[in-house]
């Protein structure tokens, strides 16, 4: 009996070793090692812009004493070659203070013929099991801070290109840092106006003559019943290339847009864990085409937000760089 018991223990132990090994291989077999990822979000067939959206909730929305933020990812992909592309999947590794978490887009996309852009690939916390969150919980009167705020985002885009009616497997691997908002300074941002049409509709944010892109940004109040929490949607409606200012023969090879909402009545209870600046949107990648989007980042109206800050960093294919830092007043933002 003792011998049989030892054999059973050996079998269980061996199985456990294989199970652990399988999990390790499964987690690490996500493409090349992270050290091989570059900061170039394009190849000969596609160009990608990753959009990170922070969604902050106040304590009434979380129904706790604390606020919460979740971070959703969206991918704007443009086909830059004449080849048809099949089975486009996105794999993401998010490095946080709590470690690295892996997620995958749930469905493959195709780019064929005249269809040259897809912006429907997404990885949200609702579908990926809270892979990127900042939240505070209490258990037996003990406060626990769960910090899964992205620090570095590793993106692998796998796809097949069709060559002579045959699928050829391809991968684009790139990375970017999601900057720590607590280390940002906003002293050198200049105020910009919102251009408004004669009918009172918000147009683009005021753009200087030598700038390479224009941005349209809205604050849209959401109609809710009286017993619900009132909130507004903030929407980066589009990012457009200013073709008249781009040097001839150049493209925007690298783009970074950060959009911050400054909360002037931050929670005393939560300020240790949350910045008073909500990073509503971050766009990172290449910009071969204009981006239009209806995605929103919502904030409860109980948050007092007077200013929206924009940090825009651009690199052209000829090596020229530009950086624009400005803010707009929320009272000037009108729904279209």
C-alpha cells in the first residue's frame, strides 16, 4: 500500500511539473522575445495606431468608497500594400506593476480589395477579464490597491498576406511605453481655441499654420433618467493630416497623442492611488491615413473638469520631429 501511495505521489508530481511547464510555454510563446520588439508600428503591408482609453469611475459608479479606472485597447490598421490580407489577429502583453498579462483579440479581420482600413479590432476589460485596471478594494477592513496600470505595451499583429493565391504568414511586433501620468507636468501648455461654425457646431481645435495634424474633440452630455448618475462622453472624433504643411514626399512615421482631463475636485480618499489627471486617450503608432473614431471616454459630471490637455508628438519619415502642447477649455467644447 505504501508503495502504491508513493507511485501515485510520483505520478501527481510529474503531472504537476508538466502542467507548470505547459503554462510557462503557453504564456511565453507569444512571438519573439520582448527585447526584439521595436518602436516601429508598421511594415511593408500594414500600419497600426494603438488607442488606449482610460475609463474612470467615481465611487457612486463603483458603489464603493473608491474610484476605479479600466484601460481598453483599440487598433486602427491600414493596409499599405496592394496585397490582400487575411486572418489579422492582435496579441497584447501589458507590463504592469503587478506583472505581465497576455490577451488576444477575439476575432480575425480581413483587408481585401478596396477595403483598406479596419478599426474594429479591440481588447476591452469586459472581454479580457480586467487585464488592465487600477482599483482599490477592502477585505476585512484591509485596503488593497490593485495596480494593473499599463507601463509598457507589447503588440504582435499576425496576419497572412496573399501571394499568388497562397497565404504567407507575417508578423508585426512593436512596443510603446504608457507614460506614468503622475510624472507629467502641464506648466508649459498653451491655451487654444475651438473653431466653431456659424451654426454653433464644434469644428477642429485651433491649429497653427506649420502644424502637421488637426484634431476634432467633443464633450457630449449623455441624457439619463433622473435617478442615474449623469455623465458626459469625451470623444476624439478625428485626427487628420495637414497635407499642406507636410514636406513633399514625407509621411508621419511615428505619432503620439495624449489627451488628459484635469479633475479639480479629486477625491481625498482616493488621491493616493489615482492622479487628478485622467488620461482619456493615448494614440501611438504610424499615421498613413486620417483616423475617424466614435469611441468615447466617459466621466461623471460630478467630476469638475475645466481643461483638456493635449500632448502631440510627431516624427516624419525624413527624421523631422515636432511637439505641440496645448489645452482647451471644456466650456468651449460643443456637441456636433
